[in-house]
C-alpha cells in the first residue's frame, strides 16, 4: 500500500492520513495513482540498434588521422575488429594502391577485402558505394554487396569528384540506379546530406514508386556542403528535424517498417548518432565520417573497433542492444 512522507519525515499510510475527509473509493484511487512509477509507456519497444561501421572513407586521410587504414589488408583488419566489437554491418571504400589518398572503386579490391573478412566472419554484411562511370563495373561490385547508397542531392558544395569517381546523380540516373540495384536483389539505402535531399528522395523515388518497401535511409550531415552542425544545439535540432522529415515520408507512403541510420559525422561526431539511437533509429560510426573522437578536441579515433565498442556500450546502457547481421537484414528488408 502507498504511503505519504510528511514534512517532519514521518511516513503514514494514505488511508490513515485521509480517513476522516476522503471516501474509501477515492483513497483507493489515490493509492493507485501515487504508487505508479511513471506514466504509461509513450514509445514502442525499440528494435535492436542498427550499427554500421564505415571503416575508411573516400576522402579522409592520415593527415587528419594517422590511424586511417589505406591498404586492402589494413581495411580488412579494421573491418574484422569492428565486427568483433559488435557492429551489425560494414561500409567500405577501397583506396588506390598507387595513391592511397584516393578512393578507387575496383571490383578486385572490394573482392580482396570482403573475402579476407569472411574467412574470419562468414556472415558479415557489407555495403559500399558504387559510383564509377562504368555501369558494368558497378554491377560487378554490387554482386559482392547486400546494400548500396543512392544519393539524391541537388547540389553538393564539397567534392563532387573524388579521384576517378563522379558521385553526383540527376533524377533520371538516380531512378535508374535504384532500379538496377533492386533488380539485382540488393537493398537501396537512400543517402541524404541535407533537408533538400529528403525532398528530392520523395520526388524521385517515392512519388514514382521506384523504391521498394521497407524504405531505408541514411543521413549524412556535418560534412562540407551538408547540413551544418556547428554547435551542440545545431546537432540536436538537425537530428530531430531530419529524422522527423523522413518519418513523415514513411507515413505518407504507408511504410510502418521504414528505418533510418544517422552518421556520426564531422565535428559533431558521436553526438549526432547517439541522438538518433535515443530516438529509436540506427547509427553509423567509423573513420569515414570523422577523423576525430570528440567535438571539443582533435584527438584522432584510435581504431574503428574502439568507436564500435563505445556505441555498443551506449546502446546497451539505454536498453536497446545492437542488431546482429541477420537482424539487420530482417529489419531493413535485405533479401538473401
């Protein structure tokens, strides 16, 4: 039975305290309400967290982070470390063996990395960018992956050309790429870099009925030319606003199973992704999206494994846990 603590520190039973002024039914109602720990649950039981690790990117270098992997062997080892730490999936970018600061997407390089990792972790889930001008090469690369991003930006103020790669797509090419990916039985990950890209995605992929359900998005703010996150407040507002915009698309197109991943990018680092996890969505960590560990310092990320360990601990601490590779596939609708 519930009790009341009086100003003098004395604890008395509710029924005794109110016995001369309140009816028995009212006392029972007061007891029921006062012993509640909280209101009824106001959010659904969240699914396990989708945790992707992007171990090396298209443009970060050892100038920003001396620990950044370059060679196929280094990239493979970083993948293994991230997966062993609990990552659900891996996103990779091979680097040029001649000039390793350049992203050089070649089928044989992807194949070398993925086969080396799968010798240790056969069920590893890989995604990566297919952005060469050669569509036959893109299809060969995609045969090794289970998912790939489709970018819907209208303009990108940062690098539009990286090494041998052109990564800007207009509406027709965007739709063509999405259809090709789905025809090969792979998953489209809609990649958005600003709020305008979310609107483009709706116009190009949803209104045209190109995109298959369940929809799956990845948000990449805080990089040059993307939605800016120049303060902690910007970071929180960006996370909230862009996730809500995408969730509105899910509602308009009747997809209750849509999912979102937020990248821990730029100076915002982990704060971006942690807000996404708190909102019931997923997170991408790793050296592709930022070379640094914290918003307030230039301390470099020591390893991809370490960043995964940090976010796994955070997810478990808030009661969500982390998806396995097979749970990841099930949640976003990857066909095997």
